[in-house]
C-alpha cells in the first residue's frame, strides 16, 4: 500500500494529481550513483521517462548525465543542472534546428541512427565551423522479449543502423572533417526483467560489433549499452528499487572489451517508475449485470500506458485502507476514466476493497511515462505534480 505520512492532508488535494515519493527517489538515485562508482559505469538518465524539473534537478545534482531525444530536452537538461558534456542526444529524427542547438551548447555525443543523419550532422557542423562528436547506434539483432511497442534492437525497427550499412557509415565518418567518432551505442528494448539472460547476450553481441567497427579503422572509446532495466509493476512495495547492482555486474562480467573504454547506460524507467503514483478520485460506482465499473476523475489522458499497450499497474483504494481499515468486502471492478474513448481503462477484473464515491485511488508505478506522455485530450486539465515532502511541510 502507498505509504502516506498524513492521509488527511493528502486527501484534501484536488485530483487527479501525480504523487512523487521524494525520499524513495533520493534513495534510488543514491543507490544508482553508488553502483556507478563501484563498477565504473557512467549513467545517463533518459529524460523522456519523466521530465519534471524537480526530478531532473535531483538527478543532475548527483552527478549523473542525461540522455535526450529532442532539442527541448537538451535545453531543459541544461536548465536543470546537467553538464552539457554529460548529455547524449539520441533519436531517429533529429532536425537541423535541434542539431544546431546541440552543437551550440557542446553536448557529449550524438547517437546517430542512420547514414543520412551522419551526413546531415556533418553538413550542419561544417556550416557552424565546429566538430560534432558522434557515436553509431547499431542494431544488435536481439529480441528482448518485451512488448512490440517497446522493443528497439531488432533489425526491422526504425531505430539504429543495420550492420549491413556499417561500411557506408564508417566511410562517411572517415571522409568528413567535421565528425569526431566516439564509439558505439546499443539499445534492445524496455522493461527487461531477465537481467542476466538478456543483458549478457547484449554485452557479448556488443563486443562482436566493437571488434567489427575497429576492424574498419575506427577506434571505439565509448560503449553505450542503452537502458531497458525493468521495474516491478506487480509488487512495487516489495521491490521499490530495481537491481542496478546486478545489471552493472552483468555488464562487467560479460563485456571483455571494457578496459580502456568508457561504458555508459541510459536508464529511465528504472530510476523513476516506482516513485510516482497517479492519484484519482472515484466519481461513480456503476454496477452492471456483468461488470462493476469504477469511474475515476483521472483518465487515459493522464496515464496512457494501459490504453496504449495494455500496461499493467497495481491499483489501490487508499480511502479503504486509511479511513475504513480494509473492513469492506472485496469487489471486482473494471477501473476506468472519464475520457470519451472505449480504451480509457486502467484495469479490468481488479479485486479491490468495496469502493464508494469520493474514495481516493492510487495507480502505482506511474513515475515513468505517465506525466511525460499525458495530454489535454477532451480539453482536460493535466494532472499536476505533488511531492511527498511538500505535503509534510504544508501540515
């Protein structure tokens, strides 16, 4: 159950809102930083997971870097304290304007995903009379066994350079006087729980591709293994912090070409998923002949993951727990939102304590790809951010 210091202060807040456990986020960042130092692996937070400015400032203050996929993310990262040299710029569709922004501030590297992109970056860099640091994102051809919408390392994905195009990419780099080659980058997908099995395979494949690139005359000084470490959506309280130690240990044990190179990773979900919950209030309980519907004031515009790809989030009735002591009987509900779409469903056949109009409901593990993907669809007001220590201070 979501741990609250004061349910009374919490329940007086206007819903829906995103609740962030600041203490848990601090513990997670501290653990990641500790494991980073222990194993000698650079960590770059994937800002797309959650670009909340306070969260970014907490992460940047620990010395971690940033992984950005747009020019606006680069601008926000710098505003929130990330050093430009610690910023990596990924994404398959970097515009000329975004490339100029990245070059102007002096980012650490562009993770390039096509031969065409290399040529454009070289052209823009030449016009600006500056050298662009670049790495090649190469598809390792590994199936991470995640949802089709969050797997990224297969050869048929839009992401990355197919190994068959490697010769041309290398030739572009060699022939340009405006590209400074840094290394190679890989990313195989998201929400990966089989740490040893999947990441050891990625490491071995990465070693093969590093050797291939160097055989073509480029020196690889950095190896970026992307992100993908998963979070426990089933039992967030039992596993609030993903096992970064096991992830980093797996990398060290399975990447024989580490020595003398910078090793980088780009976690997003694993850093912030568990610190956030979407809090909504029950508007109606609508009994049916077949199903009971719990209709909330928060909808798919606030948290689209369940509608987009069937993501599962634990759902809790906070009022039943904190006010009524879980004395009610259990009832099965379809938990839905108010948006005019049949896909506006947070969970079906969920066994919850009997619920009533006005009850507060927590949709857990929503710190990643929740607020970041929200919208004002149906002209609905976006859910604001509330932090645990802010509630404590206001009491």
